[in-house]
């Protein structure tokens, strides 16, 4: 197994009031608003780390009191240890990916375990801490994370500054940076690694995971020299990820020629199988255009985020008329056009539970952000050459683009999710002055999938390169997915994947959770959490089951559809979750 190519390795100690799992914040600190930096323009590495860990927890887990975290499931106990942080680079890549090993002082030398945790979404290197860290660190497992070529290491084109290894900012050429785009004279705005690195990170997510595993094993040699060497032969290496991180874990399983991985847990994976299901760019651009019209149907009147003050949003009504004018749907009334759009979505594979939950994704305009970011990455566009007229920038109060100030820049690495909008960086362009201003950009993004000229052909080729390779048949794999996932519908992603690997002779465990959706963090939103249960308990239970199988030869349970009960307007109880597979 080859050691990864890395630059400087930064080792830090985290004990007493600065632990590995919560940076000393504990559950109540993770719930709270972030503490202000002592100097807002020049935060310290310790301040940035603490804020980054809090951001990662809040972006993934439902930590609010009604959600049951820390009572019904999960824990945030302090774990003392060390961190080993570096930039790793795949051969030929323009930008590095961050890798970070968390080595607990109480490492279990008798059940040597290394979790490899790619970040969810486009998040930074701590993006899987609420999943892998929360489960593994208290059990004495080490955890190695990778941002898989994404993350919030934003480069400011106006000042030509980026992010150092420790999270602080530096000028181009003054230090090795998280991301440093090619020089473009006169450029302005913000460059984001996922969209603008000139690489195609999604096609390399599996390689990022395996390179992170190699880094993790090498750092275990450094952390625990008396137990060295650490190899896949004497240390159980488990890949675990959620959303894009789940896809990265499954990509790694498919290219793991040297059998580095002992098992995989993939939670609501954004997995693309050639010839089966649908790619995210395909159904995201479809959803962005048609869901506003379809959600005007009366059956969605009581669905959270499908109405504003009890009424259909005006922009969605305008979308209904625009689609009719373009001959995309038919119907003389808003209701008739809503039914036609809904029928078209269901015919293309959408289910009503997924559509209901996708009302939130639609109301928050997430489809547009995802599609614009992915299109830029697939076409290897620069920050000032994004397709369909998009760009990313700080803005003034009136919405006009401006150069970011030092205070905003300093918090990008700790506060941003890796794509805009967020942390004072917005997605601009692709709009007009009509009653449905975002439609023009969405139509252009959809045309990148459906068109036949050069750019659509290049984009579809890039999407094809993200298709997963099937794993070897004896690799234990557990896939967990919520049936109400409205961002990565089960019918387009994990369902086709499980079918494909079963036909190839694999025996995956497939857990389907009826009342779970994509964003546990959304469960704290008014009326939204009442309709759902969190998915994270099943992710932890899947890790319990896999670990028991690997360490004690406990047979894996068969695939299962749980009998869940929506939480309602009270606190979550264990009875809402049905039974969970336990390791004890």
C-alpha cells in the first residue's frame, strides 16, 4: 500500500477543555450560537477549529432538545487525543484534498480500528465528525477524514488570498494553500474548490478515500509507535460516509484492488450507477424547474415550506405560467398545470414522499446552488467562467457584488459549507427581472443535460465518469437510506446500486427508513421535524452491526425496512425509531 503524497504535517494536542469530538463545546455549546473571535479579522487556528467543528455538527445532526440527541441516541462525550493534519494530492490534480487523523489517547489496541470518513456534501475536513467521530472516537477507534477535493478553503480573487493548513488566510505564493486557482488578471469574486479547482473531484472521490486511509495508517504509526506498523492486515479499515461522503465510500469500495477496506457503511449515498437510476445533475435540474409548479397542487397545502402564509409562493405561480408558455406542461389553470407537472415527475421516477420533502429543498433554492456548482466542476470552469452566467461573490446590502471584507474572509473556512450561498458568499447570475427571476439560469442548466452541442456532451461525459464501479463480492456493505429523502431520492441512488451489486453476487445489507429524509439538521425547523425521524441513529446502528461482524463474527442482519413513527410535536422517543441492530 503506497503512502500518500503530502506536504507539511501539522500535529496538535486536544485534551482537557479542547477535546477531539466537540472542541470543548459539549452538546450545549454545539447547539449554541458560535462564540465571537477575539479579533474578527485575525482569528487563531484554535478559534477556527472550534467554529469549524461546531459548523460541521450543526450542518449534519439534529441537536435541538426535541430531537433526542444525547438522550435517545448519540453522545458528545469528551475524547482526549491528537490530530494530524495535512494536504494530500492525487497525481495530476491541481488542488489538494485535506486529510486529518484524530487519534484518541484511549485507542483500543486490542480491536485496532480506523474509520475513513469523507465529508458530506461539499463540506470541509470535519464534515463527517457527527457521524464517524461521534461513533468511533468514544469506542477507541481512530478516525481519518478527507474533504475529498471540496471544502470551504475559499480563495478571494480580489485580495489573492486563500487558506493555510491551520485555517488562517495567506497571500498566494506565501504558503501552501487549501486551494489556489490559476492566475487571472482583473478577476474578482470568490473561487470555491469544488467548483473551480480545474479538477473533477467527484470522479476521484474513491481515490481520495483510499489515499486518506493510507495517510491514516501512516499517522497511526506516528501516534502509537509501540504498536506500529499499522496495515490493513492488522487494522480494520472501515469507510463510512453520508450523502456525497456515502458515494465516496462506495466509489472507494469499487476500486479497492488491494482490499484495504474491511467494510463500508454508506448513508443516503449520492451514488450513480451506469445504466440504472439517474444522476444527481439530471434529477436536480429537473426538480429545480418542475417542482415549483408541481408543489402548487392542493395535496401539498399542509406540507412544510410548500406555502407562504398559507398561499402558493408567487414565484411558483409564475413558473407554472412560464412552463406552459414554453410548451413544457399543459393546463389552463394553475391547478391543472400543477397536476400535469406532478404527473410528469412521478412518471420520471419521483415518489410522493420524496416530493413532499423536496418542498424544503425547493423553497431554500438548493437545487440551483447544487446544479451550478456541479456544472462548473464538470466543465472544469474558472470562477469567472462559470456556465450559464453564474459567479460567486460577496454582496452589498442591495445585492450588488463587492469585494469581501477581512472579517467575512476570516470566517469562510470555519463557517461555510463549501458551496454558496452561505458565510456571506452568494451565487450570482442566471437571473432576470421577471416574476420568476431564477428560471432563466435553471433553464440553461437543464439544457446542459438535455442539449446536444459541445458543452452538454462534455458535461454528460463528466457525469459518466462519476459512475461507481461494483465492489468485490465478499466486502461487507451496509447501505442506509430514508424513504422520504427529497434531495437524493432512494429510487435514483441507493436502490439501483443495491440492485446492481446484488446481481453481481454481493450480499449488501440494505436498511430503508420510512420517515427519514436527507437533512437531520432540518428536523429542528418548524413543523418539519414533526413529520420525520432522524436518520443518524440508523447510521450509528449500522456501524455497531458492522463492527460486531468484523470483531466478533456476529452475522449481519438481513436487509430491512423499519416500522418508524413520525415524531409529532413532542420529543423524540425510542419507540419512534422501531428496533435498531445493536452490537451488544
